[in-house]
């Protein structure tokens, strides 16, 4: 990894106003830190509501008029992004850092053709003429695998299938050759064959465009096939980080064990029923005082009443009190027996 990361996030905290009168702010992201190197794929995983999307939306300044308070530091190529004016952020978004949103139907404007929308972005961030921008848009639609790209240029979002819309959104995100691509659940609601095609397309981004990728997902199978490193998030906090290989071979945190246990095995006998993590993530206004995962954890004990912190150093780390001597046995028990209440 280079000495200066492409994207550097430190102690990121995002709070929203409480929905009830007199209620204090609710912290949706609590102290998230990570680095992203050029050409790297970073997977950010966790259940719905774990803070994955909010983390990256805040990095891009896309929380809009939600009343969110964003604190910490976000540096892109050494430049601090938090505190930039909307005009300055607009130059970064799309040109330097682009995002593939979770739902391509709502990410695209329904009253404009997909080609027009790609041209609009190109004209906003480059000095291409309209003719040159159209030619570049058709080239991008071909690059993401849309058949008859010149004809697709004039089609509207509702005229495309879900997989084709997702490809169009990716083409738009890549239009200005961004250094960082954020893909938020890029395969949601797509059938299995289209999912495989979209994942293969993202896999080619590093070689074809040289982009670093942040992949937001709840699917550990997707992470296994694409990511170099992984952040596991729960209740707005990073509970484990490490290389994809290390996490799949010997994860350290019980929550990660639960996510891994829900993946069907590729070899050996198939269980009649996959293990699952019982219960649900805690509400932001009812977080436990200690480890947020403790109420759902099979190996929690009295030490979990104090919040375990994620070590700042180390290639692999987990916010858990388990010591290495007992971690392996506990992991096997949770992976093969589920994570009981």
C-alpha cells in the first residue's frame, strides 16, 4: 500500500436529529476510520441499518438537507473534503469520486434518455464538445456491455431492464474516469445471471479504468469474489477489519462469524437449514452501553458490558474481548451451531 492513501477517513461520526421532541441526536456512524489505496477493492459489509451507506454518503457530502452533523476527517489525495463548499464538492463528485447507487431506477432521471444524462455529466466535468461527449457516452455504454449502444443512447430508463439500467448507471459513474468508485449494493434486485455479469464488470474496473472501488454490500459471497480488504460494520461502528483472505479463513469477531455462517457451503454436506443471527440490530436510540452485538452474541460475558474498541493498528483487528486462546473454539461453535440467543 502506498505511503499516502488515495482516500483516508479518520474518526468519521454522523449524527441525525432525534425524531421525538426533546430527544438528543442519534449517531448513525460512530468513529469509522479506513484507508483506500489506488486500485484496491474495499468491501464494507453488514446488515441493513449498520451504517454502511450513510458512511459513504457522508464522505461524498450527499446527505442533503437531512440535518446530519458530520464530524471527523475525510481526505482525498491529501485534500480535506469535509467543510468544502457545495460548488467545490460538486467538482469532486463525479469527476474524482463517483457513486453507483443502490436503485438504478431512482438514480436515473426518468424524463431524460440515459445518453443525455451521461453527456450532461461529461459536459459538467470536462471540456468535451457535445458531439465528442455523445461519442464518449456511446463508447462507455459499449464498454459496460450494453448491446447496440448507439440505439440505447436514446432510450429512457423505463425502457431498459434492471440489469441494463445498472450498467447504464455504472457507465455514467465511469464517464470521467474517477479515481474512486463507490458501489452501493450494485446487485440488489437483479437475477443471478445478471448479478454475475455486473460483478464481473466491477472486477474489470481496476485493469480497464484503474479505479479503486468501495463495495457496499450485505452479501459475503460478493465480498469473497471481489474485495481485497473488508470492513465489517455493526450499529454504526467497525467491529472488524482485515484482508478478505484473513476474514474468510479465520475471522475474529462473533458478528463476522454469523455473517459467514449464513453462506451456503460450496463443498461437503449441505445443512438442512443455514444458521442465522437471531434478533435484530439495536435501534440507534437504544444502543447497549457496552458491545452493541452482545445481546445477540453466543459467547458474550460480563466483560462485554464495557465497550470494546477496535485497535488502531494491525492489518487484522476486531472490537471484541475474546482472546486468541479461546477464539478458535468459539468460532467453530458459532459457525456450525449458529449464533443462538
